[in-house]
């Protein structure tokens, strides 16, 4: 809103504000006065109530179990876990579970290496069209996009790959 639009609104609201303002102030003042007379002075004045305040936990030093709290008075007793005194034996793990835990998760990315590319092309003994090379890389566990990126003419392995006009790719070590 610009000044031309707000001026008429203020002009129409001014009599309402002038009529309502003083009664609101008087009612608010009466409310505060009554609250002051009848309110709970104990909380506001800071005077102690009949109940004693709860004691804080004793201070100990967990870095030095035998030490006293004077070594580090800033650490409360319940703030840090304690170290067990004896060695706790670890549970045995099922061998089948170990094998599952060693397999890479699908979210972990595998990177195509020069050795993988040499394996696909049998170290230069075979020549493959691009779809067959992609299928061979996918059989090794790589994704389709990663396989196509590795087989680009200007890609990471372009120094070792030779591309014929017929679409056949060969590997040179």
C-alpha cells in the first residue's frame, strides 16, 4: 500500500481508536492492580518457599575413576557413561552373516578400473561392439551408465581403446 491508500484508512480508524483506547487502558490498569494485590508474591519476590530446593548431584571425575571431584568440578556425576571394570566378551557372529556383511551394499558405488576394462576385452585378445562390452561390464557388477561412460571415445579409457568405423572396440595395453 502506498501513502495515498493508507491515509484514508488511518483517517477512518482514528475516531475508533480514540474512542476505544482510553477504556482499554483503564481496564488493563485495573487488572494489573488487582493482580498485584492478590497475586503470589512469593514467586515474584524471590522469597524461599516452605520446601527446600533439591540438591544437585555430586560431582565426580570420570576420567580418573579413583580421583576426587576437585580434579574436574564441572562434570556432573550422571553426565558421562562409566567404563566397565572387566572386559565384556563380544557375541559370536554367524559365518553366513559375516559373508552378508562383507558384500557391498547397492548404495556403494563401484568404480570401473583399467583392470576391469582389460578383463572385458581379454587383455586385447577380443574385440567387442559397444553393446556387448556394456553387457560384459554389467556382468561384472557395474551399472549401465557407468559402462557406457567408460566406453566413450573421449572417456577415461580412451588411451587404451581403439574404435573402428564399424563400431567394434578393441583394447590395447
